[in-house]
C-alpha cells in the first residue's frame, strides 16, 4: 500500500522529477458532444425500458463528471523517481510494492510510462512522460524494476479513452 508523503516518509535521492496534469484534457468538438449525447440518451432510454435504474443513474453521473471535467483546468501532479521508489503527488510507492514497468513512446501522441503494482487491488500506474527522455527514465528504473519488453502497445483501455476522448 502506498504511503502518504509526510515528514516521516523518506523519499531518498530524487533522480527524475516532472509535473503532469492529473488527467488528460481533450479538445472535443461540438460534434463529439452531439454524438455522445445521442448515444447517452439511447443508453438511458434502454436502461429505463429494461427498468435498470442503477445503470441509468450511473450514465447520468458519468455525463455530469465528463461535463465538469471538461470545463475546469486539470490540477498539476508532481512525479518523482527516486532511489527508494516512485512518488506521485502525495503517494509514495516503494520499489517493493511495484512490479514490472514498460514505456510506450510514439511521439507526439503517446509518451507514457506504465508501472504495474504488486497489489491486485491497485491499478497500473500511468504516468505521461511529456518531454522527458524515455531512455533516461528507462535506464534509471531498470536498476530497481524489471522492464516488460514484450508489451509494445498501450493497454486497450487507454486506446479506447484516447480514441473516444473520455479520459
């Protein structure tokens, strides 16, 4: 379980540090809103027709969250790779808590570091690299973690969220 960063947590020597947006902002044209609105109304209609009110509520909440997210600036998050672990904003993951990592680098669209956690309850960490040199970060992380060189594509969930502009 990651530690909350406070005065008692020792991060170690910071090897790499950069800031990223907490979530990716997409430029969505009016056509996107119309298409997703029609799709959402159809799904809500189906949910009401099948008397699945929980699904209808989830769809409405999802729409509200997307709307609010698109109309505010994403907060900035500090990412630090240290000799003891990886710190993302207020959470510190020691290398013992982390599994393999891989980097998908296809600029300008995809420049992302993925780090698996050893916990089945914690999701994979996804960190945009921005303008950082992926080879420097790869070299540093290889000293502490195993690189999964078999993975050459970003996860399907990331592909879908980028394609549909919903991340």
